[in-house]
């Protein structure tokens, strides 16, 4: 096929999708052939072979030409970096993106986010093609339907390395960009060891009277998966001001939920060194959970308050009055931060005064009122559970060993890509095609073989159902108060302590 026709077709796509015009055609062609390392170009007579090809396939073909021309090697670039440069032609400059976003926001918030999300997809900043390759399935449990995703674009992380990130946070300031969430990523070319962000844009907004930024996640886990991050690089800190920013955000964008990872290792997320939230236009499973045990907060009467029917310990607070809701949430959070129950190995501080209690908070605006879900987190360790008492226990780490962050807390399992092949190996074992599996899966596979009648038609359904049950167990492990008599009694003691805590005025 005529590669000049390929280039011309790509340029015409750029013009059709942006404010470039036909007068810019020669300029755009020269930009493209420069990146490809081409030295000649002739106007093609026929674009027909390329006109029906989707834009990302055109991009693949352009990158292949650059590779053949040794352009990538000469520039010390990889395909991701070149792809981002070419797709950046589809994206306005940052100031223009912000102008369009807030002009549309003046009409409705939905128009603004629709524009920004579409732009992020169209420019291939959101990796829609890769996301479609992820494996997903539902998991029916006693807490409702959970969701399981095997994310093929996300490498598995070591929880110990996540914990170490806080200790090395200051040394990272020698790098540029300082953080993969930093504002300085906008338009950054990337490196061979750092993701390309030439096609990346962020929207500036104000939360808590200070500058924050709104972007989408390039490897979204759910619809319109957004990242909201502070301009100031600082470690995560979940306090009353933090909760107030969540409520402020859902006031600005009432059809989005927003939440935060906890601010401690073991129970926190993978990026504890940069204050940020995650948001989206999506109801994760926990949003559908109902209140199992109503509670009353003296001095902070709310429209609704109670403990959710959920594998982790979650207190939901709801009210139309934002200030009253924040007061009640601070009351719960302050109590938990300082609460200990030795009979259940729950310790707020260790002997050296290190804090071990925090919350994972989630905010929504629903049915005319604000909701705050506060998930109690405890990052104590023990001889029996050195990775964390409220962390996936060893017998389930063959499926999930990472920290249980915000998204998992809400009922969406993000499982490592290794499982794609490993689950098929387990299937072969159950069907008698192989005589063993990886040692970490052997006990589980033997149990399935003993318990289930397996056929080629049902083997993957059996495995997926079991993975869902294991994820349910993972969340129960991460829960502070277990669903048993001792856990119920311990939770009742904590709620009594909350009722006795002085009001936290703001």
C-alpha cells in the first residue's frame, strides 16, 4: 500500500477532529514525515486503501515505518513515545483545553466532562484498545455482586516496595517529573523508562482553596476513571480537610463519585507520596450496598447513618447538609484514629507512637444529599500475619497479594496479568491435561478438583466463580471487624466509643 496515502489519511483525520484546517495540511504532513524519518513525500492519488482503516491501526502503521527507518533508534525513543507525539496532533494546547472545558461547564458539568473524556480517548491518552483486552467477570457473593478484572496492562506490585515509597519520597525530588501524577507530566515526551505523556492534558480546578488538577487514567478500571491530584507534591493525608475536598468535588461534579486511598502503608494504595483522589461516573459495587446496622451519632443528627452489609467495615453517613455531614465524619474518623481494642489485636499506635489507624473515604451526591462512606483501616502486623493483619492472608495471595486500595475496597478486584495464563493452566490441570500447576496454585487446584465435576464446557466458569469467592475472602481479610460474634461485639464497642467522642467542630 502507498505509505504516502497512509500519511495523508492520518493528517486528514487530524484536520477533521481538530481546529486545524486545510491550510495546515502541508505543516502537518511535515510534522509526521519528520517523526517517521522520511526524506521524500509525494501527494497520493488514491486514499481508498486507507480510508476505512481505524486511526489506531493507522498509528501502528506509521510507527512501523519509523522503526524500519531507524528513526526510533536514532531518537532513543520507543513506540509509546512516538505514538504519543503523533496523537498529540489531535489535542489542543493546555490553555485551550481548559478554556473549552470551563466554557462547557458553564452550561452543564456533564458537557465539560464529556468533552474532556472524549478528547482523552480520541488522542489515545486513554488506552481504549488495551483496556478492551482486560478480562472481566462478575462474582456473586453474600454481599452482592462483586466485579473481577484481570488487568493486562498493570504489573503486579510488591506491597513492601509500596511501603518503602514513603521513606524515599524526598529523594524522588531529584527526578523530573517528580511523580507520575505531577502536573509536569502534561506534554512530557517520556523516556525509555518513563511513560510518554505528549498527548496528555489536565484541567485545573480549585479544592480547599488550593490548586488541584483533573485528568483521566490512561488505563481506566471503570467508566470515566479520573485522577484528581494536588499541585503540591506531598504525601497522602486523610483528615477533615481531605474529606471536605471530596464533598467539594461532588458539589462541582454531582454525577461522579470520588474517593481516596488510605494514607498508610499496607492498607493504602500504590502511590502514597502524592496527594490524590480517584473519581468516575460509575457505581462500583459498594455503592449498591445497604445499611445493615443503623447507628446514631449524638450531637450530629444525620438523615442516615449506619454500618454497611459489606465484607469490610464501612460506616455510611448521609445528609443534605455538607457541614453537618463533615462534622459527623470527623467524629467517626477521630475516634478510630485513637481507638484500640487489644482483645481483637486492634492497636491505634505502636510502642514507638507510630499511627496504625486511618480510613478509606468515598463521597457521592445521590438523591439530593451527600454520602460519605468511611472504611475503617488498620495496618498492624503480627507474627502470624507479617504482611498485615488486615491484608490478604497468605492462603489467598496466590490470587491477590497487593495492597487493598480504594477500588478493591469498593468491590472491583484488580488482579495481576499473570493470572491470564495461570488460570488456563489451572483449567488444564482440572481437565487432566497436565499433572501439576504452579506451586502457589496447587492446593487451590486440588481442592477444586476434589469438589467440582469439571468438563471442558464449565471449567472456566468454575474457576472464575472460585476466584470471585477468593476476592470476597480478600476483602474480609482486609476488614477490621469480622462477620462473627467477636467481630460484631468489637464493632459495637467501637460505635459506643464514637457516640461518646466530643463533637469535632470545623
